[in-house]
């Protein structure tokens, strides 16, 4: 069975400490006006923003700022950021933050070259034709946005949260310093780790596509890395090994190296986007609640061997179990990891979410019909999964 | 302990069958005059050359040819190829072959913009300032040259075989079709597989540098992939899974993803280059003879744990062994794999190489002084290793 794929990832990664010194020279290849974007302002308190501004300004680069980008970033923020770029002849954008800030910034980079509402680009009413060069300084290991060409943008007017994938959105260079993540809270570390796991599991580990065995094993290495080091980072936030392994694992989980040749069908991501869109919850937390229920829902004789394999190779489940028993034990171990070791909430009820919107959310997750994936799901299936999560 | 590295790999990979259809459009981004380079002519017999020429010519691209590139390619071939490029205003080069053809073609791409002898570029008497866009169609899974920016060129006048590494030599796009390697002989499959293993072992698995655990585990996945699938490809040359896994493993072994942050010190490669330079032997075969002797030579209380770990994680050696016993068992298993499973020669004597040139070769391998690496080696050490290989 042939395995066909096209792979290219052009992002330049600067990993480690003291790498920011190279930022001005990278930016100056593209111009001298830069927009720095960020979220709630923790980078002001930590002094990172001032440090980066000084570095750039000392190199003769004019710095503009756009802060206050929300978790689950809004299309209104994209429009506001793009307005600044247009008005100030910005040559490049620099996101300092996690996935939300980076995603919003990618959309700003593209919306700068579009005259209408940026939401048009998200819903493909208009095509992306160009984008400003995108730089990132990562502050949270989670989404992989620092090394992929995707972005997820929310529209609170319509309760939509949608993904936008375009080669123009590939970052030019990303700066990954594990030490910057020492101050990430236990909760955000846990939720980010669940997000990394979800990218691997959801996007391709569980897949009907044919995988090269080598790539399958690398997926398991990424999963094992998170399973080992996320609890370490939670207990010991300044543990360099833990933060460094999590940071590089996050990038690998979604930088296309692992997706090669596999039809991507991010089932849990599609379902979770409805939760975030309706309740504005943390993406990784929503995924952590959904993933075990999804796997339990699709567990039958045709999937048991795959789920058992996940348990054996990632959680050390005894291979002597039968497929079905091994799969059940895998789910036990997975839940124990997410809810005990990472300390994440295990139910939607704990987030005060009830069944009110399940029907409409399920329908939207399925785009009205069927959510194709490892197992195809109807709106009724998705509704059942939501109810298992209560 | 901080792990600092810069990673970027821009090569676009087309993996699988029917991907060549995209070749003309990729080439036409750069121009309409292309030089196709190849080796001994097996691509003529197989019909691949005619197929590629038709594809390109039907798209309005003018094709020039340069065949007969040697294994261990010579600087004289680089000069001859560059002359064709200069005289015919070539816009891009397309290597169809294994590492030797690709390496020679990379050097041609750079030498086209240099007026003197191409050897000047290899010995850094002159700097590479520019290179033609480089395309490759890979016919042998081995060197990883299809996805890195290195080339190795030989000078028979001086008995030198030297590496040239420059960002300009990074291929623009490479086409990897595992089916093309169905006709690779048992010997070349075995030697290529030894080369893949050498890249991982020699360049970074055995290293004094600090490795991220995740990356270390991915190295072991690449090694295990070769250990599993090389014997399958030798027994069953048209086994798609085996050929596909070997092909992608070869690219991963040297595309910088695994080298991140590790000081590269390719001990066996440096030593082997002397064997190839003096006796023109197949690179992978030379490596297969050298690697176990090198590890045995450096085996002591300070290295036993590392070598045992290699045995445990790659060959399934029982972890209950002591470090020293486990390391010895690892070497037994490694030798069994190379000489019994792959069927490669196990000694220099079998290649009719005697100790005549060991002293001068050892001195050259150490650049006169010390060969820095996992363990630093003096010329006397290298001479001892050569003697162990008899």
C-alpha cells in the first residue's frame, strides 16, 4: 500500500537561551517596522516585552504594539491588528505568547492584505493571497502553532471557532526558550500537555489511513515524552529537561513530520471547538475531557487492538491483555494521567456546562452531516459523547 | 543544562508514487534549462531517464545531460558538470541517483558560480556564494543527501575525500519513490542501510553533548527501523513497507532533526573517508567494518552504559546485564546484524586491504592531531582501530 505525501516545513527554529540576539537580524531581512502582539500582559510583568523592544529598537527597528489578544482569539482582534499594520506600513509581525496569540497574529498577517472583514478569510469567502512575515516567541508549549501554517479564530457573534490553514501562515522564524515557560501555571502546563497529546492522537495516531511504521513509532515517542515530562513540569516548574522536552514535543506534534501521508481528521478538535466557541473554555481542558470519552465511545472489536496498542506503547499496559481488556486498561491509565497526574477536571459538569446546547453543537461539529475520522460520527454520536462527558 | 540549536530544513519532499508529475512545475519556478545528472546508467536501462526527460520536455523545459558520475564522486566530474552549466545557461540541476550523484550535483550547482577549480570550494580556499536550485530523484536509501546541505567529494590526485557543508547546497525539492529502489541490489541495500545506521550512531547517538530525551528516542526509532526493515528488503526487494521505511529513515537520519543541539563529530565517517579515498570502496561497507571495532576500542567503564543502552533499546539486549556485559552483548548483536543479517564483509582483509597505508590514513583522519568525538582519538588510536578491522 503506497504512502504518498508532500512534506515541507520552512520555519527556522531558534531553540534555547540567548537565541533572541538573532531576532533583529532575522527581522531586518524583511523591513524595519514591526508589530509586536501579545495577550494579557504577563510578558510586561516578566520584563520580556521590554527586553525584546530594546533589542529591536537598538537595531534600528520601529516597534508598534497590539496587546490584549484573548484566549480563543476573536476575529475582531484580527481586524484591529490588521488595521494597525495597514496604517503603519508594518513589515513583519512578532507574536509573543502561546497558541492564541500566535494564531491571531497569523490571521493579522494575512488580513493586512485584505480590505474586508478578516472573518471572510476564515470562512473562505475570500482567499489569502499574501501575508506579512511572521515571527514568534513562544511562551506556552501546546498548540504547535509556532511551526505550522494553521490558525484557529473565533467569532462570538456566530458562536463559531474555525481553523484556517494556508502556507502563507507558516512562521518565518520561531524562538523557543524552555526557560520562558518556567512561569507557566500548573493548570496551563496541564492543559497545554493535553493539547499536545490530542494533536498526535486525534490528528493521526488513531487513523484509518496507512502509516509508515517509523512515523507511528515517533508519534509514540512524542506521546511518551509528554506522559513522562508533563507531571515533572507541574511538580517542578523550573525543571529544564521537562520544559525543554515538552516544548520540542509540542512543535513536533503538529509540524507535519508526523502527519505525512495520513488523512487528517481531528475528531476531538472539531468537537472541542464547539465547547470553546459556546463556553470559551480552555482548549486543552476541553480536549482532556473529550478524548477518553471519544475513545470509549468508538471502542469495539474493530478498534480494540489500536486502543490497546496505545496503552501498551505509551502507558506500559501489559501486552498479555486481550485486545478489549487492554483497550479498557489503556483508557483507565489515560484517565488517571489526565485527571490525577495532570490534575485536570474530568467532566463538563465540573465546568458548569450542561446539555442545553449539545444538540446544536453536535450538529455544528459534524458540519450538519458526518464528522469523518478514525470512526465517522453522526450528530447523534457526538451528542452521545458530550453526554458521556457530563 | 541548556540545549541550544538552530533548526531549519527547507527541502520540499514529494514521497510516494506518481509524484514526478509535480516535477515540471517545481522546475519552472526557476527557469527552463535543466541539467540532469546521473551515474552508471541504470536509469537508462530502467526507462526512468526517458520518463523524466519526456515529462520535462513536454512542459517546455530544455534538458541537458551529464552522466557517468562515479561512486565517491571526483572533483574532476564537478568541474566537467559546472562547465556544461556555464556554457548552456543552466537554470537548475536535477540529480537522479544515490548519494554520490546527488553530492556531485550539489557541488556542480555551486561550482557553476565559481571560475576556478571546484576543489577550491571543497578545501575552503574559496567560499560558496551561490548555487543553482537543486532537485533530486532518489534511487538509493542511504546518505540522506536528498534532504541535507552536505556533499562529499573526492580528489584522486591527493587521495582526499572531504565533506562540504553549505546552506546553498540544500535541495529545493526531492522526489522519494520507494518503488524506484526495488531494483537496488542486495549489496547496495545492505551498504546503504549500514550508512543510515552510521549517520545516527556516529554523528550523534554516541555523543558527549547533551541530548533531549525525546530526540534520543527518535534516533532509536530510526535505528530500529533499519534493523527491522533492511533484512526484509534484502530478502524481498519489492516489499513496499520495507523500502518506504528505509527511504524515509535515510532522510531523517541526516536532515538535522536529530542533530539538534549535539556537537557533531562523525568519528567513523572521518576514518572511513580515508578508506574510500585510498581504496575507493563502498562507503557503507567501510562504515560497517569500522563501527563495531570503533565501539569495541572505546569500550571501557565510562562508555559501557551508553553502548549497553544502544543494545537494549535497538537490539533488545536484556537490560538485566551489567553495563560491561550488556555492552559486549550489544556489539555481538550489532556484528550479527551487519555481517550475518545484512551479509556485509566483516574485515578489511576480505577487501584485500592491508596495513600499508594505515599510518598515513590515520594521520589524515585526525587532521594530523586529534579526531574529536565521543572519545577523542589520536592517530595511533585510529591506526589501532584499522588493525582491529583486519
